[in-house]
């Protein structure tokens, strides 16, 4: 597909061509920009766009309105302020999270900037990053830095915004360290209190379909909501591997069909993003590098993966070839230097 950040007519035309060729019923997005574009252009798309009204979608993806709704539902959130009103977060000249209010640049921007969250170590860096987001068509916000473990709660809601399936997971490793995504994760038992608060949040938003809510859990044990991924997400294979086929439930709900039976997620199922896990190991030295590399291979054998699946190997093989073309010449030198380092 052409990127959703580009020409919307090209984006819609490509989707409709694929729909006509393959007979697809439902279109499921994999990025915030794609979700917002699909939602806005749903009347021109020849397949079901599985969302509530567009204003519901934009309200849920908007990090300021999301923080307000989460607070009403009883969930913890980091202090979140528009960049122009964030003096209190910059006053101590310490680290602060800078991100875009929506992870999709305005289409009027001539050179859209990356909308990824960044931990700015100083006020000067935060101001510079906010200016980059603004110049690229985004609306920058500031959040306090939360030191905690990454946890996610993924759900599908029906047309009444009632949760019909849920999976909770905890990250064991993240890449990049400190502000990245799950390189390894495992399913855990659902926390009843968290489930109740998430249900209140989604009912308040009027959300229909799939979302992954990401939290950081500090030492006090109270999760703080940091992101709302109302789309397919990177570690989705973990939920499917745990017995909860969230995409199938989402598609069936959107199409008005009786959804496949939802079951409780198995606890202790593991997931690995192999590339991210290897990059973590590559940052170690000497014997720790060797142990890290062996640990990656051991984890690979007992985990679900973001791309690789033995029943459908071509996507994983293609990704591996792309990575080898990009980094293959550097790998032997990196490995040798890590082995020699003390």
C-alpha cells in the first residue's frame, strides 16, 4: 500500500484494488496514520472499516483527551501537557518525554517528521524536539518520565463497547532499552481491577474493536497508561499464540457476524521480537555477548514471533534477507569486536 501519510487518493485506490482482487471483507490497519486515514476515508473504501464514528477514533488516539478519559476511569496516567504549557515539566531541566499528540502528521506538512516518542534529557533538547514535531505537521506534547516495567492489556470490544476478549502481557526485555517495545514478553493472568478500569475507559470513549493499551508499572505497582494502539500491533502473535485470536474477533464483530468463540488466554506463553532481542545482545561485551546470543537462540525456539511462523515462512524469510542485505557485512565485525571486548 502507498503510505497513509501521503496522497489519500492513492492510498484509497490501492486498498480498493486489493479488495477487488482478493475479495476482502474488512481492512485492518497496522499504524496510527493508517487507522486515522481509514477512518476518515471510510465512505470511499469498498470494504468494512472496523471503527466507531471518526470522532471516536480521533478522541481515542489523541493523547491529551485519552489522558483525561483514563483519569475519569480511575487509571493512572503520566502528567501530560501541551508543549506550550509544559513549563512545569521542564523547570528542573531533567528528562521529559516528547511525543506528538497524534502519531500522524498533518497532510499540509511539506516534510512530515517522525512522530515517535523521545526521552529528552534536558529542557533544551525537549524544546528542539517539540519544534521538529511542530515543523513536521504534528502537535507536540510533554509527559513526565515514568520509571517502570512495560505491560500491555489488549482487548476487543463489541458494538456496545463491551470487552469480549482480553489478554494481558508483561515485557521481559525491551528494545531500545528504556523507551522501546517488547523484545521478549509473556502472558500473565488478567488483573481484575485493571480490567474494570479499562472497561470504563473504553465505554467512555465509545471504542469498538481492537486496541492494545500500553502501561508502565512503577515500583508502587500502579500501572500508568502511556499509549493507545487502536490497530494491529507488534506483539499480536503473543495473543494469538495464547489462544485469543484478536484479529478474527475484531473482523467478525465489524462484519456483524457471530464472533469466533473467545477463550481465556493461556498464561506463560512467550513472545520474541528476534531482531530487537539480538540488538540487545549485540550491546554486551565478551562472555556476556556470547551468553546473550545463546539466550536469543534459546528463546527463539520456545516463543511466538512478530513475523516468523513455520506455517507461513515467506514473510520471515523475506525480512531476514532484507536485514542481511542491510547489515550482513557489519555482523562479523561487530561479533568479533564484542568477543574481544572486556
